[in-house]
C-alpha cells in the first residue's frame, strides 16, 4: 500500500508542476467555441473536464492511458493459466500511468484483500430495504452505509491541511474498491439465492473473488469477471457516472458520497441500466416470436416495431462513439472462444447484423453501432446469471476503479469546485436581441 501511495504521490507531484507550467504559458488559449445548441443539447462536444485515466476517440474507442483494449489484453498481468487481464493491473495503469509488473498487481490484490472487511451495519442497512428493491438501490444504500468508514470526512472534521486531502481520499478509495465486491455479492445472494451468502476467499484475485462470492466457481466465469471488470472501468470523464463522481467530489464530498452519486447516474436506462434493458428486450423478442433463435429478418422487423413504438433499441448508439464499441468486440471474442454455440449469444451476433442498417436509415441517429451493453448480458446468462436487474451492479463495481482513480487525481491536482454558468431562456432571448450577454464572469 505504502509503495502504491508513494508512487502515486511522486507521479501526481510531477503532473501538478507540469500543469502549473502549461497554465502559466497557455492558460488563456482558446480550446473551442460553444454554440447555443450545445447548451440545450447535453453539452455534446464541449471540452470542459480534465480526466487523466482514459481518453475516448469517436472512431477508435477507449484508450486507457494510451492503451487500447486488445493491447491491455496482451500486456496486463493475468492469473496463472489465464488469458484475461487482471483489473487490478488496469487500476494501477489508470492511477500511476505506467503498465504494472506482476508484482505490482499481486501487491494490489493483497492490499485489496486486507482492506475488504465490510462492517455489519452495512448489511443491516441493505436488509432494511425490501428484498424487491432494485439491486442498484441496494448497492447505493450499501455504499452510503460504508461512508461511516471514511477517513477523509473524519480528518476533514478534525481540521486537515489542504495539501493532505489527497492522502485520505486515496485511502478511502482503496477501502471502497476493496469492499464493493462483498457488498455486490451480498445483494445478489440476498435477492436471488435465498440469502445463502458465501464467504470471501482470501487467496483469490479481486474479480475472481467476486465471482466466487456470487456463487460461480467455473474458471471461465472468473475469466469473464476479470475481462468485464477491466472493460467497464472507465470511459473518459464526461459520461454520467464519471462526471457525477467528479462533480460531487469537487465539493470535497468523500469517495463514498461521490461514488454513490455516480452510481445513481449509472442506474439510469440511458447509461448503465442499458445492459439489463438489452437482455429484457431480447427475452421479450424471443417470447413474442416464439423462438429461441430468431432469424435476421425477424429481428429486423422487431427492431422496426420497437422504433415505431417510440422506444430506443437498447445497446445501440452512443453519445461520442461512431463505430462498434471495442468493448462489444472484446466480449464477442470471449463468446467465440468460450460459448460459440450458445443460442442467446448467437442472437446477439445476429442483432449486430440486423440493427445497424435499420438505424442507419434514420438520419437523426448519429451512431448505429453497438455499445458495451449490447453484449454483456448474454455472456452472463450463459453461466446461469439470468437475473438481469443485477447487471448494472457489476458494471458499477467495475466503474468504481476508473472514477475513484480519477477522484484521487482530482484531489492530488487540487482541482477546484466545479461550477459552470447556467442561463435562462429569458436571458437567451435577450441575448439574441442584443439586449444582454449570456457568458459568465
Ligand atoms: C446512448 C444514447 C443515449 C446516446 O444519445 P445521443 O447522444 O442523444 O444520440 P444521438 O445524437 O445519436 O441521438 C439522436 C436521436 O436518435 C435517437 N437514438 C439514438 N440511439 C438510438 C437507439 N439506439 N434507438 C432509437 N433511437 C436512438 C435519440 O433518442 C435521439 O432522438 P430524438 O432526437 O428524438 O431525441 C442513445 O444512443 C440511446 O438511447 N441508446 C440506447 C440506450 C443505450 O444503449 N445506452 C447505453 C449507452 S453506453
């Protein structure tokens, strides 16, 4: 732990000094222009946040500190005999900015094991909710109950110097990442497996242990969890979960408060909840068409029906991407290797053939290609995890790696309170008539 923290401190000090120089020389350079449409339409295309952990290219997809997903699959450490990257390695890369050695990853795995104890009141808080509550609601309540453990909030209340903020933010982030798999597995077993809970296995890696506590001992499910936890971890800084965590953290809310806020955003159907929507949509299609393996023609007709009912086709489209999401491709490769004959997985591939031409014919849709959520559910169903309402919790456990690594950077770089200017339509109308200005001061 000490080693990771020291290395982070060293990297952050170098970066902070560089940024100071950059701002001294270029602080007044313009990075773009903002149009009225952008203000009304979700701020698309406005560069307004710094997030060091990953960068999204609309054509190429995500790169984590410069590395694409296939490169991560090749270069990040794996378990003995495994072929998927260990998410601990990605976390190291996002936090430190360098590829980890096997030893770095082993250190993180054992540090997370040491910090993974979840106090009983967290389980009691989850138990206070009806078992019918959505798993994401239970997850957020679990994270909020863990907040009693925050070092940052205790030290802040006792009076902490600004230069020390990053350190307790860092400690909280490690504790939280260590504890999330237990909380997630607890919710799964509570809701779907008669509350028959499974104790952690202190010898397993972070994602392998999550698979074990969920009740899936198949080694290839553990491999799936390692891949899943790696590819869902980060998608640069502007998406709802990352941006929310960063925004709430800018008020010096501790990592528990900040992550819980981000997870509430992930629970929205246009963001992380889309993975459950995809499987729900496929199950409904199979039921309506009375077949396990609909043809491409049948899928095309069903897609047209979905659109004519004014609904979105879940798993397709993206606010930034304009090509097939490489996270979709990575999961497709996993499917080809581990379950090429699975009818549901094959249906996902048939949907991939059928949907883009239909969406391409609708001029307003900017991206007809699948995103990460179009594939993930089918892989989980293959192993028996059919409880699709739970899928976004898995996404959340993974997303914590990216947004908390970013939160550590936010505090290490002393990024200030985020506070953009807003306007009213009344003011916009005056501005159009040259009777007022809409920019802030
Ligand atoms: C992800 C998403 C929210 C991006 O939205 P966006 O940035 O506004 O995307 P676009 O600019 O292409 O949207 C333009 C129009 O096409 C529609 N559109 C985009 N993707 C669509 C889809 N998969 N099915 C139907 N309509 C879609 C939008 O709803 C919007 O319609 P409107 O102008 O009537 O409001 C959108 O593609 C979507 O709702 N996808 C389905 C849900 C999903 O998979 N979410 C997970 C994202 S990782």
